[in-house]
């Protein structure tokens, strides 16, 4: 098993402000993954994406992208702008060499869950056609979301994957925990992930505060909600081949390094 660890966005201890500075810092820290954050909008030029892609390849840092938060594929009035934000992210991903673009698919709103599913599915089909037409070899990562009002249970994201192979569940363990009011069965989640037979997985982890409405804010992994050592133990028993775990903790890279220590304690032989 290969595990790729790194922060959501450039490390807090990065000296410069750029993505390239962030990638170099990730490598310096001995980590090997970074999520490029477009959560407030896609502002990176194609030239910058290409340049950062070269640096990441040289530094052996696996890149992914988080698309903007302002996405709702379940609302016909917002679907076109949402797709554009995701596809703009995918174009940058292609030039960065980022293999997956993660996004929160949408909100059920007044829709029946089956109707919301159909809408997400048809918008994903349309986006996938654009990816193919442009030759952008990038996966659409449907994130498991942290609020019961949002589309994105693990089963929903898996069902989309079964219809469109290029759409993959991006498992946010903390969101599953928060959405289910402080509960996650790691064994069950990992079994489902393993059963997908995917060559690589992309995940998010942090501690998380929640209410009955789901996620409230991210916490450090010291909070033990959910319990990272339990995830590490379970993960190392699976047949999953490649997995990235992005730290969304308030201390970002510090918790990636803590994850690495915990994985080593559980017997993982780290190869950067
Ligand atoms: Zn997210």
C-alpha cells in the first residue's frame, strides 16, 4: 500500500505565497501530497498550472484540486455555473498533473433524494463528456459531505461511480462522522472503498465539531473525533493499493506529520 499525505492548501509554514512555494515546502517536510485549493474561485492561470505541475513531478508530490464551494448540481438555475467552476478546475488539474478534482455536489433543497441523484448524475455525464472531448485525464471526485442537507452520502457517491467510472467517491471521513452526528464505522467504510477495486483513492481527514445539522468546524486530530489511529489500523488491513489522505485540520501539515507518525506506529513502512 502506498499512502500519500499532505495538507489542504499550501503548508502554514510556507515562506512564499505561491502554489510552487507550497509544493516545495511539502517535499521539504517529507510529505508527498497537496490539495490545491480553488475553494473561493478558480484564479490560477494555465501557465502557472503548468509551472507548478513540473515542480510537483520533480518533487514527487501528488496533486489534487478542491473546486469552489459555490457548486450546486441539484439546482437547475445554478447547474451551468457550477459545471463551469468544476470544468475550469479540471482544465487546471490537467495542466498541473493533478489526478482528481474534488467538489461538494450540491444540496437536496426541496428535491426528492432520487431526483437530486438523477440531476447530479446527468450533470456529471455532461462534464465527463467535456473531459473526454478535451482529453483531460482527470477524475471527478464527489466528496462525501458533512451535512444531511447536502447530496453526498458514501452510498450516493458510490452509485454515481457505478454509472460513470470516471466519477469517484472522495471520502471525507470527518464529514461522514459529522453527518451521522458523531459516528463512523471505519470497517464498513473501508470495506466499501476496497470493494470498488479502484487503483487509487482520495480522502480527507481532520477532527470535526458537529451539531444535529452536521459539520460545524474542523479541529486538530488530537480531538479524536473521529479517531485517526482507528482509521490507520483499519486501513492497513485493507487491500487498497494507493490512497491519499489530505489533512483539513487547522494545523494542516502538522497533522499530516502526526498522521504519518501514527501510521508508522501501526506498522506502515513509509516510502516517500
Ligand atoms: Zn471539501
